[in-house]
C-alpha cells in the first residue's frame, strides 16, 4: 500500500514537472514592492517622483529560444506635459529602470535600449553568490543570491552596489527584472539600491512568445557613457 | 641729395609713430557681472534637486548627467524624451 502511494506521488511529481518544463515561454509582471528612500527635506516634486516610481509596472517576457525582454509598461500621459514626463523619466532613472533590456542567452549577448534610441550591447555575465537563506514568496520556495558590482559615481569615486535577489528553483527560468539574470530559477523579488521589485503575476505557456532583438548599430556601455557625458 | 631727402622723410615718419599717444591705466578695475538667465536658474534648481534625491552621491555619473539634462529641459519647457 505504502509502495503504491509512493508511486502515485512520484507519478504526479513527474507529470507536473513535465508540464512546467514544457512551458518554456512566460510573461511575468513586476511591480514595485517598496522604495526605502526618505528625502531630508520636504519637497512635493520628490514626493510626486516617488509616487510615480511606486506605480510603475514592468513586463518580463522569455521564450523557448532562450531570449528575454524586460521593459516598463508605458504610462506616459496623452497630453504633452513636460514636467509630468520629466518626473516619470526621472523616477525611472533614480528608482526603477530607464532602459529596455533584451538578452540572448544562447549567444551570451545583452542589449540595452535607451529612450534616446541608442542600443548598447554587453556580453558580461552576472556573478551571483547563492546563500542558504530561504523564504517563501507567493507559495514558491526562494533562495537568496547577491551580486556585487563597481561603478563610477557622480562624485567621481568608484562605489560598490550589492543587488539582492530571491529566486525560485521550481521555476527553472534564469531570468529576472532589469538586466539581472543567470540564476538557476526565476527571480521573484529583487532589491536594487532602495527599490524592491516583486513578481506579482506569472503566466507560463507552451505557445511561443515572439521576442525581436533590437536591430541596428550598437555601441558599448563605455561609448554610451562618453556620449552622454559629452552632452551629445 | 636724394638719399638725404628720403632718409629725412623716413626719420620724420618713424618719429611720429614713436610719439603716438600712450595711455597708462592706473588701477584697472575688472567688473564681474553675472548673467542670470532662465538656463542658469534651471541649472541651479537641477543641482539642488539632485542633491535632494541623492544626498550620498550614489547615482552613477551617467545617470546623474541624464537626470540633470532632463531637469533643465523640463524646467525650460522643452519636451523630455519619454521612457520607452
């Protein structure tokens, strides 16, 4: 009897695992769980910017060809309003994500599409440190991973930033918000500086999701930084 | 005779040049005048706002510049490039 029970459990596990693995296409909606920033002085524009950032929503698409695309859901107002558009854009730069990201994991190629039309290519891979810490997010067991990187800050000093991700191995898709991928599971929660992204909706499908990588001339990240800082 | 005549003319010509009026300026004063136009005002506001949202200088150099330019454009009423 016990043996039969075990066989049944094993059968259902294999059955549902096959379903998950056959669904190699997905759409994940990320929202902003929290922004842990309080300005030192009261300022209505800063408050409005934070509120806009909190309402920004992002979509991650991935498919069976191992391509992915992450971008903000466009919330631009229909009427031309320079200050409103500015606050929306600045909220993205300061708190969330101001680029559209594409990855081709087969070729190890990443593309960043900025609002001025520039396409930046980058082939670097994220180096993650996976810890033993776990937590449950929406019924999925998640493990913690961290990624450290250095960057040139606006005071001309090199600074280090640590990104913390919680990924679910039971969702074997190595993608996540922004340009953070490469973990052995879908990232359900990600903390970048003072902003935390959270996956609020996951749709898996065996029907292919078409992802078109950006076409056109690409430049490196260094070239783009030089271009921006030169005022061009 | 001719040589003497032309030498005399050259002498007179060069003498008149050397006696040109030379004015000496005593205690030159340089006045600095600040042109406070809209762009300058917007630039100051942009920097003040940047300090408010990033008091610890954590923004990258590129992001800070993009922000600064976007603020000045919005402040001057120029349409900003929307996020994609």
